[in-house]
């Protein structure tokens, strides 16, 4: 599998006549097992190759994706890339591809995940189904394992390689109108705590009843970790030095100034082996430990290499993972800190309302709980919300313990004051 990919890369390089190029190649070995309504419904396994090639002729470029590795197809796709480049405009921000360089290798591979079999998946799913049957409910979801090898090579000599594993597990439990979902993805199997995941699912399910009508308002909210990463990972995609310098985002002229709440600390880390640590980005630029917010001060914004060179700035890669510092408050202690509030499990359909102010909107999902006097009282309807994430961090009242939410994030529970709910939703 690996040798086949390497041989294909060598063949591609031998048949490129471009002035410059970079080749980003990946082979992915996956095993996906689906279950629905307490039954196994599908099992898919296989190996998939994907090679992205970008050719440069002068400052003109053309790119193609190759997923069929026979020689005739490869040659045809390279000719397509060449034709695209010939008819393209010059890229005035073109910079030569990365040269050969040394980089530290990080361990993103777990043998236990790599060796998971269909029987292992079925054993996990049986426990999930048995759990649902005890509650006279139906459960659906997916269990997946992936083993990925990536290679990045350029005409100027950069050669990077990474291998990684991931294990994903999601499940939705449903009975009548009661429905909730939990999910996790990890790079090490030992981080998949099935008992804890089932306990979380069951507690959510038991707390949810037929939703009570609640009008939109400003109210304290407890954002569980999945909701936290939903909103801040979305925010991270709009953190950009160029956009800030052009006055298009709320980050304009804010670097090295208090911008977030003082208790909000967000970084990208190469030191925590519980999450994916990619040594280099898609261009071959080496990743570094990066603080985005430190004690509320905006420390960095992603800055592309071409823009950095043009404006004599430091190149800063986009967040390759997200770590948000936590605290020691439990959810029960958070509920006791305010008179009333709601608990949000996760968000979806997040969209931009106003890019310049940073305002976002989105929907809640998977159960919303109302609490009062320190205790959960009832389920309530879902909401549409409008919030500005950096402003929201200034209203953090408490932080809970960090947890690994997926292969690229570690975040805590947050208690936020005056969260803006703008409408009820029906779905």
C-alpha cells in the first residue's frame, strides 16, 4: 500500500516538466460500520488513494486530483493540469515551493486502532444496542477506524511524511420525541472511554422529555465541550492577518492587545500527544506551538507565507489543532452560580451574520435543558442564537475540566453569561 503510493509519486515526478510543483499524496485504509434502529446496517472497508498535484509554469498554475493510479490516467491528469496552467492568469503571490528541511516527527499512530477488526466494531455496537434496549429505545450511529499515510514532496526538495490513526464513534438514541446524540474521535484507542460515552448519552436521554416551550432571551448558558469547539473552531477559520489588515474582520489592529476575556486561553500545541500533531502544513511550512489568546490578549493571527514576505511579517500557520484552557468547576457548581440558565450540548448550521464584527448565528441541537436553583428542571425547545465569539469570552463566568472532543481539539465546559437566543426553531 505504502510502496504503491511511493512508486506512483516517483512516476509522477518523472513525467512532470513544470518549473515548480508540489505533490500532496495520501493513502487511507478505513473500516466503517454503521448501525441503525438497533441493527447493523452496513460495513465498508477498503483502501483509497488520493494525490493532489499542483504544477507551476512561471507564475501560472494548474491543479488536479488523481485517485486512479494506472499510468494512462496519471499522464492524462498531468496533461489536464498543464492545460489549466496554460490558460490561467499569473498568480502574483506565487512563491517557490518549500526546500528540503529537517522537521521533528510526532507520533500520531496507534497500533491498537490500526489493528481493529470488524469483530471489534461489532462488540462495541452490541454494547450500545444492549444499552438502548434496556431503555426501550432505538440507537443508531457509526464506528470507524482510519489509518492514513501522507506524503508531501516539492520540486525544490521538501519531503515530508506522516502516518496517523483515528477512531470515531457516534450514536443517537431515540424514543418517541426524545432524541440525543454523543460522539467522539480520538487518535489513541485508550482515549475512547465507552462507559463514559454511554453514561453521557444516558444522562442526556433521561434528562430530555417532550420539549417545553421557552421564549428566546438573553440567559446564562452552560456550553458543553462539543458546543464549545463547534463555535470556536468556526471562529478560527476567520482569523486571518490579511483580512484583519484590510479592516474586514474584528481582529483589525488587535494583535498584542486585550481582545478576548481574561480567562480565555487558546493555542495550537505540538506537546499534547492526545491530539493530532502535524509537523508541517499542506505547503510544507513547519508548524510551531502557537498562542492565539493568552490571558485574553490576541497573540497571533494566521499569516500566509506570501503575505508575510510582502509585508515583512512572521509567517504563522493556520491552527493545526485547538486547545482551550479549562478550570475546575463541575457542571453542578456552574448551575449553582446563576439563578437560572440552559445547557447546550452542541451547535450546527453555524453561519456568518457580519464578518466585520465577527457575529455568528446557528442552531442548538441534541437536547437543550433548562435549570433553576442549581437543578435541571426540564427540556426546552431548540433555538437560533446570535453571538460574537470573542465578545462571548468576556462573559465567561466559569470553566470546567478539559476533555478531548476530537482528534484535533481539547476544550472545557464553559458557563457564559447573557448568551443571546433570538428565535425558536422546529426540526
